[in-house]
C-alpha cells in the first residue's frame, strides 16, 4: 500500500459502523438466501415495543406468508416484511409503485436517484427499518408524509439532495426523535426555507457524533519527513486524460496527482467524464458541477461500464474506498456521499446542489447556456478569507486536509 506518512488505508466510517452493526445482530436477524453471498440484514433492534405479537413470534423462522427476501419491486406485492435491504432507484414517475403492504424492512431503506419522484405514498404503511434510511438524489420530492407511520430506525438517517422543504425535514427528524430515534441524522443539499431557520448541525437535529474506533479517528497527519517518488503524469499519459483538460486547472491538478498515487498502489483507473454541456435537467436541480467544469468521473479499468462496476462493488470495495480516501485527502468531494461512487467534485465555498444565486452567478459570466463555462472559473480564486477550511469543507477544500498530501501537491505545482 502507500506510504505510512501519507493517508494510510484504514476502515472507513461506514465500514466500522457496519461491523459494529453486524456484531449486534441476534441469531434470528441473519439470513442467507439464494442469489446473495450474504444477507445484508440489520439487527433486531425493532424490539418488543415494535413487535405486533409476542416475543416468540418476533424470533420465529423468517419465512412464511408475507416474508420476502430482497427482490425487484414488481415481485414485492403482498410482502409485509423484507428480510434485507429495500432499494428503490431510477423511478421515472412522480409516484412509487404501490408497496403499501410492506410494514417492516430488516435491512436499509434506500430510495435514490429518482429525479421526478414527488412523494413516498407507496411506503405509507412502513413502520420499521432495521438499518439505515437513505433518501439520496430526489430533487423533486416535496413531502415526507409517505413515511408518517415510520417509528423505528435501527441505523442512521441520511437525506442528500432531496427537494423537501427544510422545515419539513426538520419536523420529520424531530418526530423521529420523539418516537425514540437517537442516532445521527446526516442532511446535505437541502434548500433553506424562508418559513423557518434550521440548523441541521445542531445537536437537536444532527444527533450524536458517530463513535469511531481509534484507527478510524486518526487525526490530521503531520508533514512528511520525506516525499514519495511521485511525478505528475501529462494528460496524454493518463487513461481518459482528455476529460481532465475540460475542467478547472486546480481540480485537474489534483486528479492527476490522484491518478499517480493510485497507480503507485496498483489501482488502475480511467477518467470517463469531465465537463458536460448544460441542458435544463428538470425538477429542482439547476445544474451539475460537471456543467461548469468543476467535476469529473472515473471508473476502475477492469470494469467495462459503470453498471458492471456497481454490480461488483463489494468485490472492489477496498479499491473504491482507497480511491475515495485519497481524493478526500486532496480536498475533493467524493460522490459516494451522494450514492455515486464514480463522481468527484471540487467547488470550495459552494453547496453540493447548486443554489439559485450560485447558478445565476455562473450564467452571468458564462452565458445563459453556460457555453463559456471557463469564464465562471473566475469565481474560484485562492482567497481563503471567506471560505471555511475546516474539514469537511463546504464544496471541497482549497488546502488539502491531509498535510502529507498537501505538501506533496505543493511540491508538484
């Protein structure tokens, strides 16, 4: 692996929490079913209070009418209990399929990347989720009323890039707290509301900080006593390097260093996207950071497509986590926060989802269609006076948060 005096491989927060979660499972909460290497199931934290019958029934064999393993949504009709994760994605309608029979999900509930989805009424009878609740990439979502019966969350609550009004998101979190939820709530990319002032970082809403192991809580590292033998490759020496020539020089510089570091560790990647021409994306999303040249995508070279990489993520998990760790050490935002492992962006001082005033500022410089997008780069000067550089920095860090990588980057400029 890489040098000890730079970012060293270590369990990510997600993995550490997952291991703790698995350790707390009861024997009745595990299942291996056909088609899965191992069940991604949650602890039986649903408890006696959540049980609809006696405790013996809660620990009964996990089979029978209404008990279903994870499956395509079209096969879940009549299911009352899902024995693993319920993943709902790429819905191209304003409404979910009718999943009103589902009362309990023993794994995570993940609703993601469905830009037209307006409400969650299809989950109207869901009462308990044994692991995480993750709502990601739902800019058209206007209400959380479809989850009004939810009274148990066994893991964490994540809402990223959802269109629900900030006041309603805060009300939902408070309601879950009143119902006994004590875990953290991670809220990103939710637009502020003129109707109320909401601080999602406050203890009332954010909840407790996640307890990390000593290895995962490693502090910022001191400067390197010596720099590793890394040189920046030219664009022509980089797989997909032409994409980096379309993005802001600073993020391109960091991407080139990321590529070199990964090559040094034997992780082979290819850049698959840089700048993209703007067109109205629909919903409440105004533009992607790709549209202004502040983002790039990459993939592992041994995966021919993103679909293949997604299917084999577990097999490649260590490589992806190392890619993300090094990128974040360089001050780049990794899209895994938004459930997109391929995506990386850097736009210090600007929000994850572009706000109206930010979009207007870019259009004023780059034109209404953002055709002269490079003109918008004048918004990014190395002026740190008004930018919070405390990791995780808003939109990425000017100064890489890892001191070893920061020193290396400066030596290669």
